[in-house]
C-alpha cells in the first residue's frame, strides 16, 4: 500500500527518478506534451522507484490507465454528506481578510465583528464559529493495491471575533475549495452575541472568475516576473470600491479586493485573494 497525503507528497513519490536532462512541461508546453508526461508519470510509472510500482492480479495497464485518467480528469469526488453529488475541485482559494472600516453598530455603541466566507453551499442560518468541511477521498482499487488521495473540501470558513471594534484588523488567512462549476464567494459580516442570535452587519459577493481565468491563462506563475495579468472592474453591478487588479507577485497569483458592504448602512472590507491550483 502507498499512502499519498496530498499533491506534494504524490509528486515526491511519482517524480523521484526523473531522468537527467528530462524537463517537466512548462506553461508553453502543448497538450500532447503534458499528456505524455502525465502518462509517463502515472500510467507507465517511469519516474517511480521500481519497488513502489503497482502490481496486481488484474491487468496492470488497465489499473494504471484508470489512475492516469483520474489525474487527467482532475479530482472527481463524492461528498460524504451528499453521497449522490459528484463534485470536481480545481483548486483552493486563499483569502486573507485584512481589515474592516467603519462597520455598522449592532450593540450599544459598538460591535463584535467576524467575517464568514462561503463558496458552493449557501448559508441558511447564522453560522457557528467553525469551519464547515466535507472530507473526500479519491482512490484506485485493485485486488491488492489501494492509493488514497484525501483532501478536505472547505465550503465555509470564518475569522475570529474581534471584540468592541468598528475598525477591526484581522490579517487572517482562510481557505476555500473551488469546484469546477464555481460561482462567486459570498462574504457576510456578523456581530457576535453571547445570549442571542448573531446580527448581520452587511454582505457582498466576490467574483473570482477574473482571478482564476488569469491564473489558468498564464500557467505556472513562478516562471514570470512580477506583473499585472488581469482585472475585475468596478461597476454598478458589484460592490467594488475600486478596480481590483490581479497580479503575479513573487511567483504567486494574487488579487487585492476592497468591498463596500451591501444591505447595511455602512462598512467596508479589505481582502487579498490568492489562487492555489491543485496541479501545483
């Protein structure tokens, strides 16, 4: 049995013996070049230590081809909470909640704010202070071999509560799993109450399409110097305070976002987004 604890661990195993002079496909490589590399890596196992290669009473080529297909088709998984729902995840969104400015008063003279982010499953009631997770596993079954690839699908995440502050500074990083058919990130700000339901302090939607599309067009950001690669434009249809620029910064795809909270008398939230594709 080979246990693979994520993409980095899998690469450490399946790319342990890449021949000298053999280079991995880059962002300018063709689809055929990428496909040949993936098949050499997973199906033919040319870069794997010989003692770790999969063998089984079933057809080895059939099993390896099935695993290669799973990699090529990305992560097609079933939610443990919704067994009949097939979800395909393409990456992770790291959201740094930087600060809030001039937030609404919901207590006597102040508020105890925290931020909730949701992608995929919508909030139907006031949330509790925890991360909503769906544990998912992808595996290759044979008579004697099983290779699990397990991740946690984060659909809701939130910051800590900052007591008695209308201009809170969180500087807190949250993670969300991004499905293939993703929509906007829903941002909500709440006032924490000990003995009653938490009060809403405003909300907004964040369009992550510009970030993800720009990242996919450029491929591996580590191959580029710092530069602007995309933009989310301010309009009457969104809550942006100003145009939001997508940049490559130190080999990472990031985006600064300033949001005016909606359905509330006042309040602004400042964020930094970062795209983390599953294939890196």
